């Protein structure tokens, strides 16, 4: 497993653990149903935005790795 794959797997694990912990905590919290549903909606939106940010960052890192690899391959081919 490459470093990029390990990082992506770790990030997904963090997101999944956060989502599960949040859901369990909210379900057992002493709040009215409407308030809990609104809070769940807000937290879900926050998690979605964070996940999108992580995906974007992973894409940018992957793009940089590919560009670096292509540059090194070009250097090797020129030698």
C-alpha cells in the first residue's frame, strides 16, 4: 500500500469514526427530536464539507506526485 493510499485510508477512517461517534452521541443526548434532527443535519453538512476538502487536498497531492514523477522520468530519459 502506497503512502497516498495509507493517507486516504486513514482520512476515511477518521471521517467514519467521527460520523459514528457523532451519531451515537446525538441519539443518546437528552434533546427533543426536532432539535436533534436539526443538529444532525448541520453536523452532516459540516462532515460533507470536510470530506470534500480532504478529497480536494488528496487530489492536489496526487497531482503533484504525478507531476514530480513525470519530471523525474523525463530527466532519466534525457540522460
